[in-house]
């Protein structure tokens, strides 16, 4: 569809205005009440979208947060007769704090555990409200809570609240859209797409998860508080596990992770049963099976419509539309060849640049950057690393080779903080990093790429790179959402550096493409751009050449040399002997978790122990040679 | 009194253990948790009571067998049509989809059989017998007998028959199993069918102890999952032990601390275990393979 962004804004504005009309057109109070309910659920379900759809944590207890907000504000108003504009914020803060506390637990509990835990908490909430009737009114609920009267709007409560509720909903959704685009939004999405990659590229997943959980509960509490103000009556039956599941339905119908879709989902799930009353008996069964069908066939759900309308406010939608158009008029084979050509061209350019600048290239200085001290790692009974020690000197490219299963990947994982060492330690610039969480290791200056490319598929190439930038590392939800001068400056800096990094890889033209649309080779380059945007002291490369074609291999080798010339230190695990020999200053050889050799490429290649490890040999001979090696 | 509390706790625990076993089997072979397991139990109880006993007038044991066969077919069909597709999806998608299917199944039970609770007195009514000074209902004894027989049969089949070997092979390495000519899809469907039968047995045994409502299985299903986590995610002996501990602990705590909060106890226990011993009592060695 070729409707410009400007026209989409106009269409959206028209729809929003249309939503304001019903009270003035004499729509009956019941219909307005249903819509009010839909708006309230839309706010609560937005919390679920943030936690579940965007951050990837299954929350099956949003009704409990909603209930917590409702009961807290209701009890404050009936018990202390404080006005609503004090009671509501207090309820939101209280619920938000509880949500953050649960978020802390949720960092230790994932997936199935989190689903059952939140469900269980919802059940516990119900039992408490039901049984502590001295406080909550028990099964009869809280009655006669002062509702908010807005006589200006005329008519009954449903009509009075219609426009304020709609405006509130729009504001909350605008806020969510804004957060989605900030660094915090990127971090949430990175965690959802691949949390391991996010953590090792500097995303403090613990802080982000806690914040996302807190946001989820805050939106729930807001919805609950508004519910009380609109209806003046709450009972345990309003906040059952069933309601939580209903909100999950809204999120899924709206397309898991789509903000605008959630609103449409809430309208459908609340409104449809009222419109089609004769299907009342069947609609829940239909919704249940619809969830399965949507998830398996059209996972974007109603988000297809909503995201199209909201495209001017979503990252990368424009680039995505362009990419689709481009993909249509070009056959796949042509793009692969084109890519190969482009890669070769970049390689040639980089080489000539290097040869011109070769005079002032810094030489490896010889002082130690990373020190691996007697590191051992066991997985159950298997010892993947045994007392390994070696140094990486500043400014060198060190190759780490060894047969399959020799512990190379474990070594890289240990250096990047993903794997805790069982014994020994790893020091960067004299400071121990082997006990730090992965994101702190990244902050200290260690960056990496993975053996199997791990980009964040749902995000644009530019966003993929920006996630790893130091300026936007800390999770500033509030300043980001407000858009303070500093937040904007940081954002600009991150964008600029990210574009520079993409330029170095020769893929700047892909910046607005979605990472899932890229070829394997392109993804590899994105990963590389992502790992250097932060100007790390040490770059860990786990088989960077695996699965790449000729032109890209050349480009890769040239890029690495260029990085070294810029003063970066590189540890590379690689199988292609030619690449290793041409690239590395020194080589460390692992076999079955032991370091068996270390030295220049030539000396290592001639080392009989290494030859034995790769090609096999007699056991006695191996033992004898090992003895010789340790004495020399 | 305490003796009766223990006896009824263990009987309930035995049912949790059945459901937990279903989770463990499905997890080991398919790496997915079926959040609809409780609704399978509900549906089985309805089919058993409303269709086979009340409508067709079959005797208890025959009706039970028919209900198991029906649930096995439903399970196999669900496994092929929905579950197999979910395997390629992210965990969160699989969780939500099974929750959705559970809602569907629960609502279907309500649509087909109506909202009124059904009563089935079972083969024994409310007869009790005296075992060592404790009065135990015959229904509870039936639960123990059935669960013990199921466990023993299951152990023998898994250990000594070709079916068992094939199942274990698929659980350990699906690709290799496929390359060795094992009909993997059939085995997965069979495993799921077996898990459904375990849920069905749970429903049939529960039916005479409670009214059959659409809510019958929901909490039992969730608590069965809690039992599996307590015992050790995916561990078969863990599922049995976890179920018994949960049933017993729940009843004892309800008896001595607070009856109204009985249903909360399982979840509090879950939280404690997740924080103190997240891998459960008998950690599964290959739990980290994902």
C-alpha cells in the first residue's frame, strides 16, 4: 500500500476524533459503559504487552496487579477519605513497588516458572481478598466507593467518564510508544529476541526486567484505580486468574508485542461478546481456539492494522516497507552475487587504505591486556577447561585453535562473562572480571560475536548496533520517555557511532532493514558492527568465518586487520587454518580442555603435540612429547 | 484425625503425581509444558461421568476404560495438530497457546455438558474401612491402588519393552532416533496420548471425591505442575515424590495452619522452592540441555 506517512497520520487523527464522538451522538449509556470497560482493559493489557510481548516474560497475573491498584485506592478513599487524586497515585506507587519486587524474583525465574508463579500469585491475591473480609469486604467486595463525578460531561457516570478515559488511554499508549523507541525499549526487545546476546552486549537484563515488571504493574494499577473511580464497586470476582487470561487474549489478538494492536485486542475481547450477544455461550471457546490459531498462523494479529497506522512512530517501519519493495523486484540469486561483489570491493578498499597508512600503525606493545590465570570449568562431571593459562597482549590478534570439543567456545564464554569459571580467574587490565555479570564485563571493555549469529531479529540493523553503545547503556526510562536534552544527545551520539560502525562494515545501506530480513553474511557483519561500536579493548570472535562466502571472508580478514591497526586487541577462534595463519600474531592451542601449545603460527603448526591432537598419534609418544614441552 | 488428614493428603498427592508425570513425559520428549493439562483432566471427568456413566449407563470400570481411550485419541490428535507446530516456536508462544487451548477445552466442556455440577458416587459411594485405627474411604484406597499399578506398569514398560526403549531414545536425541528409523512423530503423539491418559485417570478418580465442574481440573493441573517443579523439572521419580509431598503438605498445613488458604499453600511452597532449591528435589541431569 502506497499511503504516505503523512496520510497515515491524518487517518489516525480521524479515527481518534471519531472515538470522541459517541457521547455527543446520543449513544446509550450501556454501550458507553462497555467502551469504558474496553479502555480500562486496554490500559491494563498494555502492561502485559510491555512485560510479555516486548520483554518476553510471561505474566499470567495482571488481574492481581489491577486488583491491587483497585483495592488500594478504594481502601484509601473509603478508609481515610483522602481525595481520588491522592489515592490513585499512592495506589500506583504501592503496586509499582510490589511489581518491582516481583520483578526481582522474576530475574531468577524464567519462562514456565514465571508463568506458573504469576498465576499462583494471582490465586493468592484472590484468597487474601476473599478471606480477609475485615479489610476487603470479603466475597461481597468493597461497596460505595466515592466515584469521580464530572458533571460537565453530562449524563450518567458512563458518559461522564467516556472522554476522560479515552484521553487517558491515548496518553498511556503514546507514552508506551515513546518508551518503545528509546534505549530502554531497545533493551527490552533485545532481551526478548535473545537474552544471552543482550547480556553479553552490555544490556543489564536484571535492571531491565525489573523495570518492565514494574511498568506492567503500574499500568495494571492505573487501570484498577480508574476502574474503581468509574464503577464504585469492586469484588474478588473482578480480578480472577480468568481476567488475567483474558488480558493475555487481548495481547495475542493484537499481535504479541504490538502496542497499537493491544488496544484493538482489548476492543475486540471486551466489545465483541456485547455486539454478538447470541454467541455469548460460545465466545470464550472461540477466543481460546483463536489464540492458538493466531499464534500459529498470523502471529502479528490485529497488529498488522495498528502498526501500519502507527508506522510514523515505530522504528524502522519505513525502511521495512522499502526493503519489501526491493525484495520483490529482485531475484535472490542476484542479491547474493551483488553482496559478494560489494564485499570484495570493501575488502579491496580497506586493504589499500591499510597499505597507505601502514607506517603509523601501532605495533603490539607486549604489555598484558587480558590474563587468564589457571582457569578451570566443569559442567557436571565434564571438565571443559583444565587449569588453562595464557595472556593476550595489547594490540595483538591471538588465535585460539583446537579440535572440536577442546573447550574453545567455553573459553570465550568465560572471558565474556556468560560462563562462570569453576576455578582460577580472568583479569582485564589487572582487574578481575571473571566474577562479573556479562553486561559489566562488556562495560569493562570486552565485546564478542557468537559462533551461530545471534542478532536481534525483530529490530532494525541500526537498533541492533545502538543497543550496544555505552552512552545509552544505563536504563533511563523516565528521562528517555520525557526526552530531556541529555537523553536526546546520548541518543544522537549512539546513532552516529552506530552508523559509523555500519559504514566500516560496508553495510550502512541496510541500517533501516529488519535484522530478520538479512542474509547470513549480512547478519555476521551486523554482529561485528555491534561488537565494535563501543570501541572495546578486547574483541572476542567465535568462528567469525563460519558459513561465509569467499568475498565476505576477504572482507572480514581486512576488517579485522583494520581494527587491529586502530589499536583493538582481538582473540579469535577459527577453523580455517589459512585465515588463522594470515591473521594472527600468536596462537594458543587447546585440546580436551588443556592448553597444549602457544606461540607463533609457524612454530605451532610444526609442533608435534598439535599435529597429534589434530590427526591422532600413539599414546606413548604423546606423553613423552608433552613432558619435553613442559620442560622447555 | 491426623491419620485421616495424612491419608486424604496422600490420596490427593497421588493424583497430583499422575498429572505431574504427564508433564514430565511431555517435557522430556517434546520440551514443552502443556498448560492445558488441568483442562484435559476436567474434560475427561465430564466425558466419564456425563457421557459414559450417566448417558450410556456403563459400569464404573468399563466407563473408565472408554474415557481413557477417548482422551488418548484427543491427546494424540491435539499433539499432531497443535503441539507439533508449537515446537518450532519460542517458549512463550507455546505457553500462551496451551493456555488458550485450555480455555477452549474448559469452555467446550461447559457448552457440551452445561454449567451444572455433576455428581458421581463411584463404585463405593462414601464407604469407609478401618486401616490400623484410621478410617479411610474406599475411594482413597482405589486411588492408591490405581496409582501404584500405573507406576509399576509404566516402569516395567519403559524399562523392558521395545516401546519403552523407543520412547527413551526419542527423548534423548530425536534426530538420531529419526535417522535410525524410529517413527518419531508417532512416538511423540503416543507420549502425549499417554500423558492425556494420566490426566484422564486423575479426572476419573477425582470425580467421585468432588462435584464435577468446569473448574475441577484447573487447580489440580496447576498444582501438578508445581509438584513437578518441586520434584525436579522433567524428572519422573521427582514428579511422583513432588506430588505426594505437595498433597501431604497441603493437607497438613490446611489442617494445622489455615484451611481457607489451602489453595495458596502450593504456590507458597513453589516460591520457596524456586528461591531456595530451583532445580527441585531430584534434579534432572539433562535439564540444561536446551
